[in-house]
């Protein structure tokens, strides 16, 4: 199924509403335009119907919904993809002399198992993942690095993210949020508290 035909959720519509509210507050939309576009948001059933509503309000990379995804390429520059975008079953990220920053924390996975083919040539690919995803680091590196800070998930049916590709004088790194320790933090009583213990 094309990403544009995926069903939109209430959270997806709320993201679009936030952009419309901001446009009204700074004078880019009047009340009648806001009401007309808000009605279109309310009637939208798929992700493909939402981007057109805010296309003239924010740049492409800052659109609240980005179903039209494609290869992420950074040629001697910096490229970033973040927000609510569709992660297809197989994605490609290429960094040649540049930096590609891919944020998956709010991305919508089309399948429970996806593969990201990350290639870095004198460049850097950095992938940010949410907590609870099973990252399986693969691929090859020649005079480069491929690292992951993601820990094995606690759930056995967690989504799987496979990292493939090749690094030549470049790096591919996966960054996961730090888990908070559940152990109690013990501390010695301060000097004033110790006086009452005598």
C-alpha cells in the first residue's frame, strides 16, 4: 500500500491543526481560511490528504505530515528528516562528504520489520530511534565505524530495525534514548541530618 493511502489518526490531524493555529496567530491565515482548512482536516481520512492543507504555510522539511518519503541523500551538506513521516519497508540513506540525520522517534513504520540501507563515504549517518525497538546492526565498514547504543528490548514482539549498507571513511551510528534506572538512589545523610542520628 502506498504511504499516502494509510489511514490518518487523531494525532496526525492534531499536528496539522497546530500549524493552522500558528498561521492564524501570526496573520498568515484569516478566520474564514482557517475554518475552511480545518474542515478539510476534519474530513481527511488518509495521510495523503493532509500535506496539501499546509503546503503554503511551512517548508517541506517542516511539514507536520510527510507521507511522500524517498531516499535520504546528503552530498557535501547536511540533511535532516524528522517529525511524522512514513518509514517504508526498505529505506536508503546516503551521506557523501556530508551529514544525514534521520529521526525515527515519531516516524510511522509501515511494517513491524524494516531495513535501512545506510551508506557513508567520507560522511556521517546518524539515526535516532525510539525506546523499545529491536535494532540489529549490520553492514560493513572499511576505515569507518558502525555503532549502536540501542539495548535489546524487553518485549519479544518489538518492532525490528535492520541496519545494512557500507561505510568507507565514514560512520553510521544509531542513538537510542537512555533508560532511566529503576533502582532506588541511596545517599548518606547530610552533616546536619547526621547530628540527629547520634
